[in-house]
C-alpha cells in the first residue's frame, strides 16, 4: 500500500533515505534501480499522473514485518495532484 513518505535526496538528487511519514520507519537506499521523470511534466501538474518515479533497493524494516530488518525493492513517486513523495514496496513479481 502506498503511503506518504519523506525522502532525503543526496548527490545528483537521488534518494538516500526514505521515511514513512506516519509510522516513523526509515530505510537506507542501497541502489537506485530506476529514475524516471515524465517528459510531459507540465501537462501532468494538477492531474493524478506520476511526475517522478524511483525504483530503489533499500535496507530496513521489512514490509508487513517491521520488527525484522532486511532488503527489498521500493517504489517512490511524486504525483501532479498532491504534494510530497509516496512510497510502497514493489509488488511481488517485479516492476508493475
């Protein structure tokens, strides 16, 4: 499930830390696997379409098992119709 996130950007504006806004959970980004920005950014502003997307490998609390730490792939998005970042674990089976 997608949730509001706080994303710390490092060099070259790549995510380095992701925090769950409501639960206070935190993940360290190990690798950026995908970095996508819509070519029609200005058309997407004000619409529910994604404007920016990162697919990242993270380490920290596991989805559904926050008392256990491990690695997994997370999707981080910005949308044209809402502020901030939104994050979710990548669905089983890979990119969707």
